[in-house]
C-alpha cells in the first residue's frame, strides 16, 4: 500500500509542472532515478489525478503510458482519477481515464460515483460520457475475419471513427450529420458500418445485463447513417440535407424533419419490449409536433439522463451543443456554437428575430425593475436595522446616564455621611478636651 509522506523537492516540481501544463518538464523530472510515477502528495493525490483535475490532456496521456495507476484511491476522500476528470468537465480526459480501465462504479468516502459527482457540479457531458462509455476495444472483434469470413465486417481504419461516434452524447441529428460530413469514409462504407451497429444493438438487448440505452443509441446512429448515405450517394455531400434538418416551419421555426426522423427511428427499433422505448413512446404520444419537450430532447434525456439544473436555452439552437457561447447580436435570445451554426439557422431565425428582440427588451426591463425593487427593499431593511440600532444605543445611553446619576447620588450620600461622621467625631474630641 502506498504511503503518504512529505514530498521531495523533485516531486513538488512535478506537481508544479502539471499546474503549468509543462509536459516536457514533467517528462524530464519523472525520468530521474527512483521517482515513482504514482507518488502521493500530502492529500494522497497522484500526479495523474492532478493532471486529470486540471484537464491536462497530453500530460494525462504521458502518465498513463508511463504506467500510472488510473484506479489509485489513496486520496483523503477516496477520489480517483476518473472522479477528478469528471469534476474538471473535460469529456476527452474523462473518456481517456475510462479507456485506460478506470472503474466507473468506485465510490468516494461519501458513497458517490464519478458520474454522481459530475452531475452534482453540473458537468452533464461528463455524466453522459461515463454512463454511455464504449471502449476502444469494443470493435476489435469486428475488425478481424472470423471463421470462414474472407474479410472483416468492419475495416480497421473505421474502428476509431465509429468508437468516437458511439461515444457521442449529443443526439441532435444536425450534430451527427456534421460528424458524418467530416468523416465521409463512414458514408462510403455505410452498409458495413450500419450492419456492425445493428449487431451491437442486438448484443446489447440480448446480453445478460440488458442495455436498452446502448441498443437504442446504436440503432439510432444506424438509422441516421442509412438516411445520410442515400443523400451522399446522390449529392456527394450532406449540405442540402443538413439545411433541411435545420429549416423550421413558418409558424414557429420548429425543425419538423428532426422530430420525424427520430420518431421514425423509434418506430423501426426492432425490440418493442424495451422499457426505455415504451417510456419514450408514451412521452411522445401526447405532445403535438413542436411542443415541449421535443423528440430530440426526450431522446437525449433517455440516452444521457436528466440534466438537473441545466438551462436548455443555453444550448446551440442549430445543433444542440450544450453551453453555446455565441448569441444573435440582434435579438440576443438564441445561442450558437459558431458562425457556421448561426449561418445555417438564419433562414429560419430571420423571420422571428425582431419579435425576439422586443421580447428580450421586455425581459431586460422586467429584470431591471426587479433589481431596483430588490435594492429598494434591501435599502429599507438596512435603514430599519440602523434605526433599530440607534434606538438601542439611545436606550443604552439613557440607562447609562441613569446609572451614572444613581452612582453620583450614592457618592454624594457617602460623602455627606462621611462628613457628618467626621464632624461628630470632631465635636466629641472637642468636648472630651474641654472636660479634661
């Protein structure tokens, strides 16, 4: 068992190099004889845990390649590298820990897993990454000919791309279409890729520990790949199809094609006994097309779980990427990942931008009124407290004056009695002298 002890000067320099994101310095220091890659600081943290918490991707990669223990849990509160990665909010580093064999079921000193800790601090992408993790080795079987097969079911060069796709947490069809457009090799081998996804779907449903989530997710991806490949065969690109997915209806801008695509995928899911499918169908049965929650929101919740405390209005309006930072400069009511998403959505958004700008102005005015009201209430409360304090001070002062007067009166009586006593003593002395 590793022991916590006071760190050496070299160990402190390693930690500082991690803080500074200085990979070359970390490599140089750890090459020194006798320095363990898993040394502990005074809280029980290893260098890998420090790097994971700060999302130092390349340093994490180096430490893992150097033999760092991804499941070390000597930290004072039982935290592991996966927990620190999840708290950092970096999805890539979180998946790196999982791919290195991190145990997602390990609990800390208060009984929380890495996914629960990430959810507690609002790192929902990391929660999804842990909950839906598919290992890189998960496709190895399909990249080698089996039995009498003359060629593998999946070309070797497609395995990393497909693993990356399966581990996606964003279920928005537009985001998936972006991915396929950037990886045309998937579309060019769509039949093989779709077939492997179908096998994974069947495997997930027929396993001893059934995974409805993985089955539904792989089936959904296979559905989109088949649709996209038909467009790609005809047009040699997906630009027109992506535009049709983004285009909203005239009445409210709702992207109907996305809803229809998702509902069709659910309809074609080959395992109607799935409880997850039945739950989704029930949730989609009542709402009208375009009502909240939409099909893409319900699918995301089914795959990734509820995003407690998250604000969907902060997601990209075009592709659904969470925490989009850019806003429409005119209305400031819709968010986008970048200029590409904004440009794609403009043909729909321009019909509603002016009305949304008016709405935004009213919201701002209301917020200003509420802030002014709150400030007035705080000022009044402060004024009342000051008045109460002044009254108390006045009462204390009057009480003090009364006590002072009482004390003075008492002193006067003492002086008077002392004077009388002295006079009496003097008279007695004089009388005694005369008599003598």
